[in-house]
C-alpha cells in the first residue's frame, strides 16, 4: 500500500466563496499541499446551512481524500436546529484539527449615523432594524436572535447565502445591521465603509482592542464566536488520521500562515490534536443546544 496521500485531496467547504471558512480553508490548503506533496482542491458545496456538505462528506469514501473544512454551524449548531438532520457530527466525522476561532461583531453602515450599541438600541426599539446574516441557523443569525432576546430590540432577519453577500447587502444599504465575524469584516472596517459597534464575545479582540464587547455596553449573556476545523468521515484508517493530524499541526506552525490568519483576528488554539477538537465539539454542541432551546429558533 502506497503512503498517504498518493493523489489529490479535496477540502469540501459548506459555504460559498468569500466567507471565512472558504478563505481560511484555502489558505490552509495551499500550505498543506506543499507539505503533503499533492494538490489540495477546495470545493464549495453550499446550501441548507452547511448540511449539504456535511451529509456529502459523512457519506464519502473513508480514505482521507474527501475532507470537510467546516465551522461551528455545521459542526455544533445544526443538530439542535434541524430535527431531521441526516448525519451526526459527533459520530459521523473523525476530528482532525481545530484551526481557530473568531468573534462576531455588530456592524453598521457608517451612513446609519449610529456609533454605539445604546444608539443602535434606541433606533431598534423605535423604528426596528433589518439585519443580514450569512444564512439561517448560523452564528451570524443566532447572534441577532440572542441580541434581540436580551435587549428587546425589534430586529427583522434577512438571510443571505454566505458572509460575503450579507456584507455586500450592508455596504449597499439594503439592510441596517449585520453580525459578522471580524475576519470577513476587517477590510471594510479598515477601509472606513463599515463601523464596528461591539464584539459578541466575552473578551475584546487584539485585532480591534478599542472595540468594546456587548457586555461592556450593557448587554449581558451574549457570547458568540465561530470556530473552523478539518474533519474526515468516521472510519478512516488510523495511519491516515495520524498523517492528517501531523500535516495540520505542521501547517499551524508555519509562521507566514499564522501571521496571515492572526492578522485577520483568528485565535489559534494552543492544542489542536484530534482529541482536543472532538472534546470541543462535544462541549460546544451542549452549549448551542441550550442557546437554541432558549431562543426558540428552529429550521424544520
């Protein structure tokens, strides 16, 4: 038997091009391909909140050539949102590596004339606000659900197909707010088109140290971030799992890639062995099940 990998590997991304999972997955694929000595193809299979890609990879050949480069929605949120999910992320996937997490941020178009969360709430309670998400059921949607639940703001959810289209809608003033990860938002904040009002996590980001958290602005109990990870179908050979883990950890030690990812706000974990990711998925699945239950959100 030839040593793995002996042919190209495919990373299946559950979302359209331009979002954080796609951008991070492509950056990782470029570096991992150099180490693996084989091309790594990134294939976008968007739809159903990531479930199309999740189901596809869960049923793929168990040989390590079809992998999922997924994020929190498909890995730990969807089981609580979709009653008829065809796969179980905790049992149908072999965890490989955690590539880091990102806070979401509340963003507005500068033309809205709002520069703080209290000002946003004043407008949200008086006239209501429309907010764009990257799709129903993801963290960009549920951040808004939690925010409305905790503040009483009147928010109307408008789902788009990915973070890129959601941000474009905000830039074009088709909506008034979005709750998007800071990786995707950074170029537009740096360019002055969008204003970042707050982070949806418990702590500030080193990337935007001046931006307060929601908690610091009086909105408690909203702590939402999104993580990105590489997984294979359950049942791959042990030596393939080991090789993918070695490749992933070597990639994450590459100083240029780390700088590229961290410069856009990604928090890379100290430990990213398969067992660490498996434990994180189990832990976060329970947290999100509670959030979804308390919010009343459901998608089928």
